[in-house]
């Protein structure tokens, strides 16, 4: 049968549509990750740390899984190995925190502070004024663990709740070495708190901000210092394991932090 010009055009248009659909399908299949910080709804935002647009997250990697960053190979969801807080403060607005200015960064040495959420750094605050990085020594790595209401191994987990307020949250490596939390970052719809006291670890859960399942606006992250190169197997309270990591993840420096 002789093919007309209109038939040829119609066939060509259909071919282009099929090609476009194939391209979209391939792109979707290859890109299964949630865009850091902004996509995937409230649960994804908590897993990847809050976005800068909400005036809460740090710049760059935001604890190895936030804005523009990667979590790290083998590190479970809800955990980040990086010396950066999940929230960013502003230089000069951190009463109670000892901060050292080094080159273009402001490094938190130790202390405690509480500020209004409206005082947190947003994308308009440049690095020179941001306070989000933490100074650590080369022999330890900072590990941030999400223990908020939505976390699958947070303080609202049945095992954690049953452990009681007198028990201390801890990470445990494969050799049985226990690492107590040396601080936390907390944020709700009104306030943000940061505690980082390497010399005064948290010895009981009652020292942490109280969180509730009825408060979905609450976020709580624990800060640990783990010996570099050690493989972390458990997170728990007291002698009770809340989560076992299989395989264990390694506390090693992440080279992507800028």
C-alpha cells in the first residue's frame, strides 16, 4: 500500500512520543533517590535532615545527608558521619557556645545554646557567618543519629521507651566499646537547641529534650564521638539494643564535606 505524506508525518509524531516516554521511564528507573532536603514529604525530610529553605539545615552536606550531601557508603538511614550539625546557627547569635573562627568557618568547641527558629541561618547567610561545623580531633569521628519521633530507632521506639529515663543512649562498636552521646541538636516549630560538651557526656535519657508522637514538628539528633575506623554495631539505651546495624558501619572521615 502506498504511504501518503500525512501518514508519514503521523507515524513520525507517534515515534517521537514513544521515544519521549521511553526516556522518562529510563530516567525514573535510574534515579530512585529522594532529592536531599526538599523532596519526599515530611518523613524524607527528617531522614535527610531539614532543608535550608525551612531555616534549619546546614549548608553543603548538612551532616552527610542533607542539602547537597551524601550519607556515606554503608551508613544506615537516619545516621550521618560528619562533623557538621543538622541545623545552622548564626555567628554572634549563639549565647553559651564557644566558637572558634578558622579561615572561612566557625567551629563549635563546646557549650549549650537555645535560639528561636527564626534566628537560624537560611540560604541568605554566607559561610563566614554560619555556625554549624564542629571541631573534632583526627582520632574520632562525629556521628549524628536521628532519634526524633519519626525515627525507626528513636527515643519513641518501644525498646527505648521501656529502658527508662535513667538509661544513657549509646553507640556500641564490634569490640563492645560503648560511646555515650556528647550532645544533641533539637528543633521544633519555635525553638532550636544545641548542646555539645565532649567532656560531659549524656548519662541519662532524662537529660534530653522531651519528645512526643503528638508533636510531629519535633526533631532530635544525638551527637556521638566514635574512634576513627571502628565499626558500629548497635544503638541502644543502657543494656538494651534499640537497633542492630548489619553490616556494621565504619566511623571514617567523609571527604565530600566543603
